[in-house]
C-alpha cells in the first residue's frame, strides 16, 4: 500500500518535481551548447588537419624539387668550371702579345658569362630550397643593377635596349635577396623573349608608402 500524505507533502512533492523539471531543462540547454561547441571544435580541428596534410604534401614536393635542382646545379657547374679554366689557359698561352690582345675580349666575355651562369645557378638553388631563405633588408637598386649588368650581353643579342630609372633614394625591401634576383632576371628574360623584333625595356624603382616599388615597362606587344 502507498501511504497518503497531507497537503504539505503534496506541495513538497510538487516543488521537487518542478526542481527536477528545471534541472532537466538546464541540462538539455547545457548539452545543446556543448554539442554546438563540439561541432565547431571538430570543424576547426578538421581544417587544421587538412592544412597540415597539404603542408606535408607541399613539403615533400619541395624536397623533391630541391634534390633535383641540386643535382642539376652540380651537372651545370662542372662544365662551367672547365670552361672558365680553359678560357684562362687560352689567354695565358697566347703565343704573342698581339694574340693575347685579340683573345682577351673573348676570354673576358667567357669568364663574365660563366660567372653570370654560376650566380644564376646559386639563385635558383636558393629559390628551390625554401628552408635556406633568409629575409633581410635588400637594396633593390643594387640588385637590379647587378642583374642588368649580367644580362646586358643577352639583351644586346636580342636588340633590346635596357633603361634604368632608379630612385635616387635607394628603396629597401625586406625579402630574400636570391629570390629577388631570380624574379628580376625572369622578368627581364620574359620581356626580352617577348620583344622578338627588339625594343626597349625600362626598369623603374620608387619608394612608395615606406615600401619599394619596382616597375617593368617594355615596348613589346
């Protein structure tokens, strides 16, 4: 038999049921919030995992490119060294002063070309190996003048006149110098190859809002 209580016990029981109902509602609300937070956290962790996986894939690809570029650089530098040594020996073994004077321009041009190619190989190696990149304050004008000098003969053979319009106050850029040299060289080469009938290539530098601005303007199509 179930004992019957008085009105006081019924009121107490009703109060307890109300408290239980309020507690259940609160628990449901907390569960809903926790579930929403969990969904957001799962999405965030999933995005991080996808990003990490992509970075690993990119890293593996860059490692393969770096390894291949190192092998190519070795295969290029060996004959370049031989060419430079042979040019020096040719100049040193000239049979007479007149012959030496005749050979000197050619051997000097060979040495400059070898130095330019060796620098290009070094730059491409630095470009391929991201881990070797080191940002520093780079004199943009100096880089452009050095690359332009190395490519002067190549531009001349393509009948391209190079004009430098460099800011008087040399702008500096926070970047990796090897990458900047490669970028400048690629843009010059692209302009030279585009102007098949020759033309003019102008490189301009400006200081704008505390940053360095470089403009390449050619007369090609």
